[in-house]
C-alpha cells in the first residue's frame, strides 16, 4: 500500500509540475529566434522513438542466454507475449492518429516481441504451465487482442476506434506497471536494489521523459502522456532506491 501511495503522489506532483511549466511561456529563453524550450521539445520528439526501441531491446541478452543454455529455466513468458500485445495496440493507435513516431517505434516492439516469444517457446517444454499458463494460452491471448483491435479499427470510425484503443493501451500500461510496484516493495523489504537493472531503468527514464513531453506539449494526448508519467514515476523511484540501498543487502549480523 505504501508503494501505491508513493506512486499516486508522484503522479500528482509530476502533473502539477507539467501544468506549471506549460504556463511559463514568458520565461523561455530565445537563442537565434528559437526558444530553448522549443529546442528541448524538438529533441524529445526526435529522441522518443529511439529510446522506445532501446527499451524493447532490453530483453535481448536474456533471450540470447536462453538460446545458449537451450532452456528457459524458471523465467516467465508473460513479458514477451505482453510486449507483442501492448506494442500492437500502440501500432494501431499510431496508425489511427497518424502519428508515425508512435507507429514505427511500436512496430519494432511487435517485431522484437514476436522474436522473443518464438525463441522462448522454442526452448520451453511443451507441457510447461508456469509461464503463467501455457505457450498456447499466451498465443491465443495475444492473437485475440490483435484480432479484436483490427476489428475495432475496421468497424468503427477512426475517432471512436482511436479513443477506445488508446484507453486500452493506457490500461495495458497500468497492468504492466504492477510488476515494478511489486519489485519496489521487495527492494524496500530486503534493503537491496540488486533486482533493479540500472541500464534498463535509465533507458526507461529517458524514454518516459521524452514521451511525456511529446504527449503533453506537442501531441496534447492524454493516452500518450499519462502512461509515460506513470513510467517516469516508477523509473525515478527505482533510481532513488538504487542510490539508497545499492546492490548488496545490509548485514544484520551482530559483531562477533
């Protein structure tokens, strides 16, 4: 409950910060006729798709290790099936909203997610049911999500379909952030941040900063900036815990 409360407070603070900055047009510094704020937003717009792809590449070392070991061990399939599903939702959203940066970066996510899924399934036992569920169940679930979104896009008007699919994407992100929240609780309880991958967390931080700025000030799209503000809160919390606790648990042994 404490992690949820912290998460909610972080969102509120970030939102207030964004509202304050958005109203400070008279405080921008201009250089050569272009404000530094406009330059920063342009940088975010350029950087956002690439930082997104960087996050999608994060599981690659794990998949390569699975390929070398020829076993998945106790690793779950859920991160890869959810990557395919979530990325496809945002591909459809980018297509309907005519947002190339959203479309193309998530198309990479679908492609990489499908590759991760295939490689995981290749070295996963056919009777495995702790993924959670089985490979076939994950495949059917991802297929159902993909087909239902294609149906929505083809059956409804672009405005209605984009609104429904956008909110679906937001819901996906909320569900996916449940895992980092659980990890934060474990880190605080164990007083060790060894389970927090620093490179991936930093990549997520830059990715969420870029997409939050693009979503708020350039696209003015709740479906873009809200999930990325959530991700930014998680990334900041993880970095703070990494600084406070480090990778080694504190010794509780009494001196001999």
